């Protein structure tokens, strides 16, 4: 019943604000065109508002899930007319506030004391109001200027209803639409479910802010405000009050003499640093959450707020993503095709040559052009169309990353339209890959995995024995036994190879350390140079043979 009520609410808002103006009636089949012409929304008068304001107010009335959608659209001026983008920009921090008395009640219930005892000053009028929470200015008893973020009352119920409806629609798409299984709509909704519920826990947001602050401690790129944990609960967050120019206020930034090229390039560097160095990235980087410190216009610094949505990537996804992007930058479309097949993003039976040609057709026109002439949104659309041809599956773990990258492109387009996103990102990715596969990356991998190799190797005989007992009890066929034994032998050989690689790598590392400290290793320092070269080359050959 709640789903039907919510669906009726969506339809009512659609009719009330006559959003049918966005329907492409001229492109519809005749039958659908007749149905839409006779639809009940024609009984409603046309509002005395322009189309952008109609859409913005409708999204506000429908709640946080739809407001989030509008926030993403507001950064895509290449996809929307200027009047609509200007109107949707107000969704970033100008959502109608809820009563201050409700905010006080939530704060006092969460912190267990009256507001007058908690703060030296507390502003009843909110500084900003967003889809999930609103923010009030305050001063602590020690004089520290802070902001107090308070969840909207009843927000959990509204989001639960919207998510229930989204699950229903996703299930229908997956069941009845021919492309449904490939696009994994249920997994995408489940991923968004987890994300939006994380955003409803302000303690989790505070923890995200603390992690990002540590990651960028004393960084000239971006500043993260500190969290006051004594006044932070699930429904209330108290954070340092920051001062900066909103990133969307380009006129003020230009008037202050801010180097917009440096600012745009820093934005790209921040994104790739979070994704590849930290595997922990701010995934809600719409303009309402980003400010600029203009105290040094030649070297401006970003300031971020609102850390309710963050994303992470597994090491495998990081590696495949970086290698794919570098292959794109180098126009090595064959490697892109092979990486997609190796990662399982397209079926293993995909013909590499055909996939390579399709990717080349999409990518070749976009290179060596400034950002103002490239629409990454249109580029993704072309890739999506190519993916449909080769049955490429949507990767739910990359949805947040794609959304964040779109936001970064939108910001870059507003700040410095001549920014070349590709040439800015390529040196960073190349440096990251060198660190990952170079000597420092090798030693880090050895340090991480060598203890596990030591622990697993002695257990392998027992694991084989247990598996054989299970096989005998289950009564499989002779062929199944042979296949299983072959698999176990392969696992044993793999474990032995890991053991040998680990031992040899440890020996080589120890030798390198000894060579770099001859005073403490007199017997090693006496060896001639040619013997060192022979020893290291022999170790490398043994290591190669143990694979």
C-alpha cells in the first residue's frame, strides 16, 4: 500500500507541475502519442513558472532521492539548457528548511542537554538546508566557531518508501526487460540503498571526514574540517566552521584573481589521488559541498564538506581501472578490449578484434581536444551503446566512481573550460602505476603477502587430506575425482611457487639491504661487483622459473 501511495504521489506531482513538457511526444509511436495526449495531466493548468523551476520544485516535493538526482543534473550544463541548470543549482544548498524548534529538539534529545548549556551561541536560522539535513551556526563554550548538522525529522520513512519503489521498478526491469539482467538494476539499487543509509548516520559521516582529513593532512590541495566528537551522534554532527568561496561562484573567484587553471587541475589531482592512492574518495562532490580558500589566489586550496557518501575500490578494480585509463590515453584500444575481457566485464567469448574496433570508433574523436569541446556524458553514452552490442555488464561497484567523475568534469567545465582532462590525469596515473609495479611496490606487496604465504604453506597437506576424505564420502564420479585431484595438485604447486618466490624475494631484498650498508656487513662488502651482478641475475632467473 505504501508503494502505491508513493507512486500516486509521484504521479500527482508530475501532473501538478505539468512535467509532460519534457516528454518527447514527436518521437513517440502513434499509439503512445495518443495515450499521452489523452492523459489526465492535461486537466491541470499550466503553472506560471518556467520549466527549470517546475522541475526543481517537483524534485524538492518528492524528497531526498529525487533531490540527489537533481543535484547531479545541475552540474551537467552540456546536457541541460542553461535555464534548467541555473534553477537546479538551487537544490545544492537551498532546499526549504524544516522548523528550528524541531532542530533544537533533535539536538537536545541526541546530546542529552539543552542547547543553551551545550553552546555559547546557537543560531536558530539555518545556514544551509539540503535534502537530508540542515546546518546551523554555533559557538562552543571554549569559543570555537562550529556548525551543527541535524538530520531532517522523518527522513528515514521517506527514503524507505522511495527505495521500496525503486526495488519494485528494478525487479520489473530485470525480469521483463531484455537488457535488465545485463544492467543489474537490483544490484545498483542495493548499492544506492547502502549509500543513502550511510548518509543518514552522521557518526559515519564524521568518521569519513576524519579519514579524509588524515589522508590530506597538511596537503596544499584540499582542507578537511575537524570533527568535534564530543558533540557528534547519529542524528547530530558538530564540525569546524570553514570560510571560503562556493566553487559555483565563478564571478567571485575571477574577481579575486584566482588562477582558475591551477584550481581546475587541482580538482582532477584530488580525484585521482583519492581513488588510486587512498582508495577512499568523496563521492558527493557537487558544487554545494565544495568551497575555495582564496587567501593565496595563485595557489588556491579546496575545502570540502558533507562526507556522507564515500566510495572505495578493491585493489583489483583499482588496477584494472588504471590500466584501462592509461590504455585509453595511449590509444591502445586492443589492450582496453583485452582488459575488459580479463576483468570479466564482457563475456570471455568476445572477439577482441571486433571489440577493439568498436572502442576505437568511440574514443578516437575525443582525444587532443580541450574539455570545453568534449562531453564526457556523451562519451559515456556512446560507450554504453557499444557495451550493449558486446553484452558488457554494468559494474555496480563503479557506479559511485562514475557519478563522482561526472561531478569532477562538471566542476572543471565551470572553472576552466580549456582544461584537458586527459593530459592532466595521464601523468598522475603513470606515476601511480610505476609506484605499484616498481621496487617500492614490490617490497610493499612482499611485506603484505609474505606472512600469509608462510601461514598457508604448512596447512596445504592437511587441506588436501581433508578434501580427499570429503570426496570419498560424497561418492563422486571417477572423472570428478580426477578433476578435483588435478585442481588440488595445481593449488599445491601454486602454493609451493608462492613459497619459493617469497623466499627468493626475501633473499634478494636482504642482499640489497646488505649491499647498501657495507660498514655493518663487512663480509658482504668484500665481494667483487661482478659477483653481486651474477647473484642478482641468478636470483631473477630462478624467480622467473618458479612462476
